[in-house]
C-alpha cells in the first residue's frame, strides 16, 4: 500500500509538471523522470496535508466552509511543485493567484478533488464497499478522477498567472529560494 501511495504521489507530481507546460511532450517518461529529479515529494505531501487539514477544518465549521477554503487553496500543490514553493509559501501563493477566480477554482476543486476524495473515504469508513473487486474499481475510479483533478488544477494554476513548468531539461533539482 505504501509503495502504491508513493507511486501515485509521483504520478500526481508528473501530471502537475505536464499540465503546467504550454506545449505537450509526446512521452510521459519525460514528466515521470522530471518528477523524480525535481525532488519535491516531501514539499508536495506536506502542502497536500496542510490543504486537506485546512479544508477539513473548514468542513468542521460548516460544509460550505470546506468549499470556501478549497477555493482559496486549490492551486497550492501546483505552486509547491512547479514554482518549488515551501508549503506555507505555496498556500500563500494559492490565495494570491485565486483572487478574482475563486468560484471557478472552488468548483474545479470540489468536483475533481474534494468530493471524490471524501466520497471514497466515506465509502470505506462506512463499509459501503462489500467486496474486493468493487473496492478495486472504486480505487481506480478515484485515482482517475484525482489525476483529472491534478491536471485541471495544474492548468488552472498556470491560467491564473502561476509560472509554467520549466523546460523538461531543466527539471533537475534546484534549491528553493527563501523569500526576501
């Protein structure tokens, strides 16, 4: 399960890198190698955990609060991956970029990230999935929708003014810059 989770995370990072590039590349290998060379696994995971924690806090306050918080923070993970922002700076960058487009951002986040994630978790917690075959199908559908969400949020990040993914040759590890 842990290996599958790490592979899925690196696949999400590769999808975000590919979605952040204006011109497509014919090979997914470039983006997958770039995801490993970018060395942003921990940054990506911490940013995702912070976003999820804040969204859950918004959910606890009120269901609508989760969507509001999500509309502010939806492009934090692309900021962490593409612009190599620290988790806190990625959250701040998302707040800045989504200003003026929060309804669209919130709708994309809700439909392609939050609702599928919460639905699958609820199904498992409430034991709505009776056998392993259905469980595997649900996991595949959730992964597919999650990757569609990563693509949509990566493209939205660039459309809102985030830096596009650098050229594939420059995806080698770089040190994050400290804020001035």
